[in-house]
């Protein structure tokens, strides 16, 4: 069990669908992250939010749209995805982006694009 | 650029000790982290080092030498459930964690 909760755990969608991934933490962390992980590869950073504001976008295609409604929630809106976007999407949080404290990960959403 | 190297695979026997090495060359250093990841699951934080030396947490210990760009994770009294991938990650600057490719450890009875 982790203190970062992600829903859904699995998602299958077509290339024309619109869906959202959700992430929630109640540890009072002010930095939240989205990562993408392909099989047998390490996680790759996509976005960083700090105090509900987007601070890093790692040149992610616009078909991925992050949103941070409040300090506990982080969403990733998906639209017109490609088959190569199939991966495990991980959310993480840390106390603050300006510290060297560890990031804690959720269990991830396994996304399959048909 | 950022470069983090780990062995791809290791094997060990239940009850034994295994050391997983990690070397890094990064543009900055704010900490080194070790994560465990079972297949299909999320990475779980194990240990981290900011200063040189050894950090011990139960059966797991992690060592850091910043001058050598080197760390290792030591796992003692190996159990079957320790079979997993072990990810070394460096924080060159704040918030942008860079992961190594991971070491897949198989523990045999």
C-alpha cells in the first residue's frame, strides 16, 4: 500500500477517446509528479507541479494535459493518444521541490491504447 | 549530460548478501536514492544518501562516495521476496530525479 493513490489501476482506451488519470495524496506534500514507464525501462519524468503550479514540462506532447486542482490532487487528461503511449503512468509526491527529500510513488495506472 | 550506470541483472541465493553498484555522472548532485520495483508495481523508496557514508535501514544499507560518483545498495539475509528491480536515482538539481536503467535481482532458494 502507498500513501499516493492513483485511479484507475488499469485503463484501455481507443485513440479517439478522452480519459483522465487521477492521483491523490494526503501527506501535505507540495510537489507532485507524473512519470511514464515502459516495460523494463526506468520511469521518465513528464511533469512537475509545485504549489499547484506547473514547474516542469519535459517536452510532453499536448495530447497529455496535466492539471492540479488543489494541493492534494493531480490529474492527467488524455486525448487522441497513440499506441506507443501505452505504458505505466506513475504519480509521485515529495514534501517540496526545493528539498532533497525522496519522492513517493503511487501504484500507477496501466494504460493500453488500442 | 546525465549518466547513471547499474548492472542489468544479478542473481543471488536466499540468505546471502548482495551488493548492487551504481555509478553516476551528473551535472549536479542533491542526493542519491534507491528504489525497489516489483514487476508491474510502483517503485518503493528504500534508502537515500546526501552525504558520504553508509545509511542503514534494517536489511538494507546504502553507501555513497560523492568524489567517486559511486553508490551501492547492500541487501542482507536475502529473501525470495527481494527478487525485484532495484533503481538507482540521482537528483542533480531539486525535483528532477534521474533514474538508472535498474538492476534486476533474482533470488534463488
